[in-house]
């Protein structure tokens, strides 16, 4: 069969295919040889810290509100108009123990005291007369001059006179107490929270005069998770008070008057039950003389009602390694970089772990390079490259 060269639509594609084949043959014939090279192995970089065991004091964090150790409602025990009030009997006023706070009109009670004294003198006279009459009737009865009925009457009269004397003495004591109650004195050193009295006001018995609270020391009720009690040296639910010298120290901090202040105190007791909902145990911290020595030493008083942050000091542990939380794996082990820059898994004993730090026990960790940025995929003995790392943490963990 002969090719018809007069049909260009068929000839042109054949020429293009033939030219492409010739060009490909030329390129393959003149191409240089490709050299094969192996890619360098990728070594992950990790950060490490050198383990340095040291003594660490365990700390527990909490928070609470300052409350007075005692708060009292002062109530009038007798009735009468107010004739005098102390300058300290105002909201926020300070007073000393046994200081007079308020006086009521005494005249009615002085009159009642005079009447009680007169009644006592009269009852004493009647008793003396009855005793003398009883002796006389007794002698007459012994001589059969007085009848038994007369002797019985004399004895009854003597007993009535004796009872009247006792009643008169009780009324005199009552009159003296009522007269003393016209002056209200402070039961302790403290401060006035609020007052409800003014000069000229008539007060009925049982009416509230003021609300006061003690200022010799204040207390802060601090909730602590039950698991954190293992880090504190506290008597748990047992009898007896915490010794002042062995009681854990507490540092209280608060923003007050535009500055950050700190006060020192001690934990004095543990409340006797666990909160069923929060699973918290409440410990009570005490700060002595919050408006006196504490205010002078720390620049501000530890005022009642102030919200404070607390750090409770626990026992000191020896040979503790403090690491970032990232250094501890989920299975309770750490990764150590050996002398050949290979990662090795090492089980450890964790004393405490929180969101920021992990405390490990054991002097055998001293000098080890502990990985604090483990690679995503870990294989025992894998080669790593040690990068620069920050210094080990200085402080112990917080809760």
C-alpha cells in the first residue's frame, strides 16, 4: 500500500512523532550519570538539667478571710436612759480590756440599793428578836411553864425570820449587781464593729448596745485538700492543742492600701471533720496582735475581713531534686541522657507533683542529665543532641 503524500493531515503528525523519538534518543545518549548520596540522619535536640539534690521545705498554698477570734453582742442587762458613752464606742473604735463603754442613769438603782440595805437591817433585827424569843420559850417549856404549841410557834417564827434575812441578803446582792450593770465595761481588748446607742437614748433590758470583737489575735480559716495534709506536720483530729513552737509557720499575703503586704502566723489547730462536698480539711492559722506589733512589723494591720493568700510550711525533706513538671513522664519515670548522648528511661520516686514542678527523692540522681523536653517519639537508647537548658528551679513546689 502506498502512502499518499498529498494528504497533509496524516503526514504532519507522523513527522512530529519521528522528531520526538530522535530527540529523546539524543538526550539519553548525552545525559550525565546521576550520583547517589545518602541523607544525614536527623538527631532530635533536647534540653536537660543537671540533678542537684538539696534540702527542700514542702509548702501548701491556700486562701481565706481574716476573722476575729471572738465576736460579741453587747446587751443591756438593766433598763434606763444613757447618760455617757465612751469616745471609743463608735464603729471602728479601739478599747482596752475592762474599759468603760457606756453608763446608764444610776439614781433608781442607787435607791433600790438603799431599800435593800434597809430591808436587810430589818430582817436581821427580826431574826435576832425571834432567836431570843425562841430561847426564852425553850427555857419556859423546860419548866413546864410554856406549852408545846407555844414552843412550836417560836420555832416557826425563828425559821421565818432566818428565811427573811436570807431573802434580804439576796435582794441586796441583786441591787448591787443591778447598780453595777448601769456601767457596761469591755470584756476584752478589742474593736467596735457597729454601735446602736447615743446619749439620752432609753435602753430596755436585753436591747443591743454594740457589736465588738477581740483584737489580741485574729484567725484565718484555710481550706486544704486532704491529699495535701501529707505535706504538713499537723495533729489530725486528735485531742490536745498544737504546741506554739512546733506549729507550722504560715505566711499570709494580701494587696492592702495599694501595696503588697505579708504577715507571719502559725497553724494552731485542725477542724475536726472533712467537708463532704469539697473534700477539704480546714486548718486555722493565728496571727498575734494584728493591729499592734503585726502592723508595725509589716507596715499595715491584718484587718478583720481581709482576703489573704496563705503559704503553709511543711517539714523539710533532704536530698530532693526539683524539676519542671515536663520532666516527669506519665508512667512515673524520667529520661536521662547518658555519656553517649543516648536517652535512657529511669524509674523514680516522686515526693510531690503539681502543675508546675515535680519533687523527686533520691541522692542517687545527683549529677544526672535529666531531659526536660522529651521528644514526641521515644525509643530506648535513641541518639539525641543536647541543647542549652535553663538552670534547675530554686523553689519547692506549691499546691
